C-alpha cells in the first residue's frame, strides 16, 4: 500500500483550533440536551478531555 506524499493539503493550526473549539461547543450542547444523566456526564468528560488535549498541544 502506498501513501501519498503532499497530495492532500494539511490543515493549519488555526483550522485545527477552530475544529476543536466547534467540537467542544457541540459536545456541551449535546450534554445540555441529553435526558440521561450518564449521557450528560459522558459528553462533558469527552469535551473536557478534548479541551485538555487542545491545551497541551498549544504548549
């Protein structure tokens, strides 16, 4: 299997940050709308993990 090199444009740092911010916001919205407390906690934990990952990548 061959891997292409340079044929797919890579996303910029700003684009990755924007996607992470959107995903964190979306997970928060899903948590707020979830009826099941376990689902709410799961969405919030996922958003928290993503936020920690995004923060670590900035350093």
